[in-house]
């Protein structure tokens, strides 16, 4: 495993397996700092009813010159774009010294997907990907944060932070590209 860290969070990139059908990535996050942090660790699909369906293997997908960038982070709403509700991934609390295993699966052909993209989702074939890169968002447990809590259609509990304060506090840990 390769380690990538900020001052408080370590991202360990584990097994990466590419088949003709999918790319599967194992990673782990560890809080190496002295205080609690919140990590963006679960994305969701929105059902036609407007309710969430959490998907623990889902990540935002971008393709940048043969690098498949997989992220779980808060994306800022672009200037000038009006949205009814910003898309905010779910978070989990990570105590000092604690770690959390993560698993991402992207089926091929991969479809690019990030919040607020105003273009068509592009299909990315397995053979066009040379490397993978992970980007993970987290933020410190600061006073004044507000969390919304709920339960998805499958009965899984979730919580997510208020957009503005979380965006202002968000930090990223990034693996850089890893050859496949």
C-alpha cells in the first residue's frame, strides 16, 4: 500500500484491480491527528421519489488524459450556476487514531460523473485508462457545524453537513496517479 497524507489524514491506496468489466479500488483512511475529523465516505443515488439510496462503492468519476480520477469530496457549485440544493456527500466521524476501509467499484465503460457538470456524461473504456487517482475530502470537527440526518430507502442511517461551512472547512488528501 502507498501512503498519502495531509497533516491529519492518511489515505492508503491498497489493491487496484482492472478487468474488462470494472475497476475496483481498495483504500483506507486514518486520522493521524489529535482531533476528530469528518470524512466524505458515502455517495448516493436519488430515487425518482427524491429519497436517497446510499451506495458505499460509488465515487465521482472524471477522466483526465488517461487518468481516472475517483473522488469522494464536496464539489463547489460553479459561479453563476443556480441550484436548488447543493450535492453534499454523506460523512462519517473519524476519531484520532481511527481508520476506515473504503471500496470503490467503477463499471466499464465508466461514465464521467461529477456534480454540476453541464455536459453529457462521457463513456470511458477500460483500455483507455493508464492510471487511477483518488481524492478524498474531509474537514475538522469545528464548532458551529450543522448536520442533517436521515435514513435512505434501504433503511441505512446517514448524515451530511451544511454545505457552506463544510466547503469552507474541507481539506483534500490526494494519491496522485497510480499506474495500472
